[in-house]
C-alpha cells in the first residue's frame, strides 16, 4: 500500500461522503488533480468503519488498473490527523448528474458506449472475484466522458461474504431477492441486476422510481414484483428497433 505524505493546503470540498467530505486537490508536486476522500471518524472507537475503509483500500489496490474503475493512488493523513484516500479526480461528477446535465446532447452511440464501459468495469471486478454490492448511478463517476466505478466500501471478495447484508444500497438498484429473503446473500448476479437498473436510467435519463420518498414503501412495492414501466422508456423502443435492424 502506498502511503503518501501530501501537504494539503486549501482543498475544495466537492462532495459529502458517508464518513466525511470529499475534496478536490491540485497536487502541484506532480501536477495531478486528485480527490481526497476523508475518513472523519475516531479511529480508536469506530472499529467497523475502519475495517470498511481498509477493505475498500485493499480492493481498490487490486482493481484500480482498469480504465473503468477509479484510479487509487494511496492514502494520506491530513493536518487534523484524519486518513484520506487519494483517488483519481473525476471531472464530470456522478453518472446521475452527468445524465441530468447532458442527456439531450448524448447520442444513442454515446449512451451505448457508457453502458458498455460500465459493463467492462463490472466484468473486471467479477473476474477478480469482487462483488461490488452497491452499484448505482451515484457510484459511477464520469471522467473525460468515461465511466469509472467507485465506492467499494461495501464490496467484498466473493469468498469473504459470510453473512447477508441486504439492507444497504439505494433501494431501486437492489436485487429484489435481497428484499424478500433476508437469508439471501448478494452475489455477482445482484450486481448484474443493479447494472440493469443503471441501463434503464441511461436510456431514460431519470433514476428509477424517483417518486418514492420512503425506502421501506419502495422496498415493499418492488418486492411485490413491480418494476419500472418499459413503455415510458423510449430507449427500449429504440433498442428493439435497433436489434430488429441487426437481424
Ligand atoms: N474521485 C472523485 N472525483 C470527483 N468527485 C468525487 C470523487 N469521489 C467522490 N466524489 C464526489 O463526492 C461525492 C461523495 O463521494 P462518495 O459517494 O464516494 O462518498 P461515500 O462516503 O461513499 O458516500 P455514500 O456512502 O453516502 O455513498 C460523490 O457523489 C461525488 O460527487
């Protein structure tokens, strides 16, 4: 693991993570723009959080060589004594933001390209025996128009999964089996389900089931077999048309 000593001065806050802010930082020594993801917890008390952070570092170190997975440079400690992950800075926010802002400019070829690249990133994780477990449009960042899978906090190596962990994740992206069966363990197919919901979002622009405010009511709705309506989704018509052309 690379441990970097970086004298971080005046970083800009670009996001709020579960355990602290995410900063953009121009690292002048190496002319590199990086994102610093801060773990703002009391390291002597929050042992499980530390384990999650270390887990994320270990996984990132293994898989961050792929163009569709965020690059991981190392770890640093800031002047307040908090650990920070040093990551590649993604210049176009999350896939969700990107679709909201750029949808009208995107051609079908662009959308298919984004979808294909996410699939490549996910395949790479699975080939390395890693289940992401929390794949959704906010955990995919866009850098120079390329999607990068990120946020491995909940990911596990396949053989490390010992208990089910079905309650986490953005509900609409969670494989419905996790909602109806609390013994069900997330697996690679769960990631593929989440990827399917992301495809729906790429083609329709909007996140799945946006009108549900309560996580619980959405979970009940999905577990009853309800899904987003393909008829509202122009993309499926287009894809049908495209595939019939290819036959
Ligand atoms: N490498 C990066 N480059 C640019 N922006 C980033 C990067 N990493 C995170 N961000 C920004 O910071 C926000 C929060 O980051 P992130 O989702 O990784 O935090 P988190 O702790 O995992 O949050 P949560 O657990 O709630 O998903 C992201 O939505 C994104 O806007």
